[in-house]
């Protein structure tokens, strides 16, 4: 990969099968959670917008596909695409998978089922988390299950990384219905060695790619939604114009 970023418009698993073995340095992704409910009907029959939209959602934050699988098919599907990601990743590459509290146990399962080494979990705390009704805890955190593609030797060029992150969601920085803050992802991409290539098969509005470019990494990803591809491409082009990344 010579260009600072590559974004494919299409389905993730099909795209991953076209990438060469041992060609990326980190896997960092925020796949559809197939969550958003405490029972099967709520998870599988409501749209992503019905499940996840909050008061600051804008018309361009439209829904997305792939979020209506039942628990077993979701775990199997995630195992398939992550196994392909591990083939593409170099030995020792870090793997970071975002999820919510309901899917946290299943995320650690599919990470291991795909063949990665499970290392730990870190939380992303949202100071203004979504209310969950009176008498209930507020939904104020999401999580990242992380591991590696086999043995993961220490790297002085990466250094010591924090075990939790506190970042607010800012309206001006939200380009996707379930988008993560750019400031959060700029911290997370630090786990990839400087100059390395980050793979994200669920690029969304491109925040991981933007963060990678801003922090001197390169990016390769896929996104199925046409509108999100346009948003992500524009954002990454803007990031490249400001932050030069070595080819």
C-alpha cells in the first residue's frame, strides 16, 4: 500500500478476501453491534436509527445495514470477517474491537474464535451518557475488546497506552449515527506503530481513517453505505491535506 489511505465501497468480507496476506499492522474497527435491545425482537426487527438515534441525530445520520442479526448468526459472522482480518494482519498486530455492554461477552468470544489472542478490555466513558430510565444506570460507556494476532512483543515506538478513555461526543464532530469522537480514535490508533497501516472493514464516516492520518499512520478500509463512503472520503482527503503521511 503506497497511498496514505484506501477506501473500498462494498461489503466487508468480499473486500477482505482481496487483500494480501500479512499486509497491515493493526486491526481497529467498530462493527455493527446487533444490539440495541434486551430481547430478540428489539435487536432484530428495529432499524439502526430506531435503536441508536439520540436527540442530536441529524438527517444525514441515516441507518445502516448489518445490525439485525440474532446472537448466534452475529457471532458467526464476526468470526468470519475477523479471521480474514487476521490473515491480512502481520504477526503480532494489535486488534481492537468496539462493542457495547450487552455484546461484550460475545465480542471476547468471537475474537478468540477467529484465532486472535485475547488480552484485555478498556472502556470508553461518555460523560453525558444516554439515560436508561429512572431507577436504572445510565448508558455512559462503551468498550473495546483488544488482543493481538499471536505473540505481541513490546514496542518502544508505541510506548505505554492508557487503559481507559474519557471523551464526550461533540455534535460538530459526529458524522455517523454511531460515530466515535475523533479525539478518542486519535488515542486508540496509537497502538499501531508509527507509519503502519490500520485496517477497518467497517469504516462508517471514516473517523478511524481520519485519526490514523492525523497521527502519522496509513489506512485501508471498506464501507457499504454510499453516503458514508462520500463523507469518509471527503474527511480523509481533508486530513491528508493537513497532515502529510509518508507513502
